[in-house]
């Protein structure tokens, strides 16, 4: 009667590109946050990308093409992993200032997903603070970025959204169906979908 | 931060629902600087095992585009004995002006999708519109009528007496994971 109660989630992907119309010379830090039942079995849950400049054409894009590769093990989907990306840039005085925070859940369905995350920065509480922040290069930042992944404590913050970041994920699960979890509608798990997003992970479809 | 009301062991085999997603943002509202109060409401047979059932997003003032973006995470785990009272998520969009006053901009609700998978939902919102005098004063001073009982956002009981006007829409990206529903013969 001993059955394993663990399922695996493998996430591959990349931090592809971003659009920040007003800024240049940007790099990203990313981290994965997850609930207490989750464990990282392989891969890195934190990292730093390269510094990139805007493209000189009409698209005005920042491209990192930065690989993400991580595998989780868990007994409970609660606390599903989230990717938090913070983008930093160099301001007019040469200091590193934060250009945006973005957060998104890792998709819960297997397959390829491309997500466009809005990026926002906390705003200074008064005009004087804004001026001092601009002069000294010490913009408002989050002390612990993981607060963005929680639902509490955000109601007292004021932010300004500027820019978007595009992330793509390739998600594979193992043993979720065995434990009774359904992440795709029941009539899809027994048919073959002609497009490239195939839900045929996990192999056997037994009843 | 997890409110574990009931520690559910594998052997009980209750039907479970995980709602994993975020309130992405809102668009179509007349002004910037918006925040959203949200909540999830269920029937009596549902029990929240972990996660916050309500919250409030940050206030967002977008730099370039017209839409406000909150990216507020939602992660809830329910166990249920019946299908009645499937979870509904409701929103109240508020506007915060430069003086720090809060003004209601819209109410809206939508059912959490019943099929497992990722869903992008656009939930329309509405606001109670008052008499002509109230509309004029609302134009100059702000403020405006609000619902005394917020249950009316997701129930149809006494709605026929309301006069409302349409406002923008709230964008939500929800992922739904179901467990053990096929053991009870539920097709979804």
C-alpha cells in the first residue's frame, strides 16, 4: 500500500527580453520562491543575467536569452513556485538603481508557455523624497523581494508600472496524475492534440 | 503566512481544488492610481485548507500605458464534499487620488473556472450610479454611492433595485488544479 506521495515539476525556459522605453543598460536578478512543502532537487533557484543595451532599431528591446533550469519535488501543490525578476539599470550618475520588479507563477499545465510580465517600481512617498532619491541614486527598493510572492503586506505600497518582461517556460510534471491531480481537462488527456503543445506528459492514461 | 485550518492527510481522499494564479491588472478605467480588494467566496461544503482568501493589492500608477498592473499572487487550497457553492472570486476596484482619498471605481466577480488548466479571465466591472444630483457632485468632488452590503457583488438576490454604470475590466490569470474529482465521477 506504500505509494509515493511526491510529484516532480521540471521547469526549463528563459528570461527572453524586455521593453523599458525610458532606460538603457539593464540586467536582471531572478529567484524562485515556493511554499514550505517544496524542495529544489536540481538547478539554480537564483541568478544574475548579463548587462544588455537597448536595440538600436524600432523595437527598442533588451534581450538576455538567459536560461532557467530547475526541478522541484513536492507533496502538495500549495505554494506553487513563482519566479520573481528584478531589473536593475544604471542611472545618469552611474549608480545601480532598480528599474522594475515582476512576479509570475510557473505555469501549472505541461507544455510551452510565453508570459509577458509587467514590471513595476515602488514609488517614493513624497516629492521631496523623490528628489533626494534621484540625486543620491537611492531609489525605494524592497528589502526582501520575496514579499512580492505573498499576498499580504502589499496593500500599503504604491508602485509605478513601467515596462514589460517576456519569459518563456517549458513545464514537465511527473506523477501528478498518479496522485490524483488533474491539470488538464479530462477529455484532453486521452486524445492527441495536433499542435505542438502536447499534454501527453506522464505517459500512460489508465483509468 | 499560510493559514492551515485543517491538516488534511492523503488517506481521506476528499476532492480538492488548488487555485494558483494572479490578479494581473485592470484596464478601461477613467483614471490611474488604482488598487483592488479581492476575496474568494464559497458555499458551505468547501473548506479552505491553506492560503489567503482575501486581500488587497498595491496601488499602481502606470508610467506609459493606460492599464494598471498589480501582479498580485493568489494561492488557495480547498477541500470539498460537494459541488454546490463553487468558488467565486470578487473584486472591488478603488481609485486613490493624490490626496490619499479612496473612491470606488467598480465591483465585479467571476467564477473560478471549473476545468483544470490555465485560464485568462477578463472580468467586467460596474459601479452604482446615483441620482442626477449625485452624479453631478461626483463629477466635481469625487466619491459616489457604494454598496452597503458587499455580498451583492456576487449574489443576485436584491439586484433589481440597483442602477449601475459600466466601468473597466479586471484581468486575472488563474490556474486550476483538481484532485480526486474523477473518483467521484465528476467530469470537468
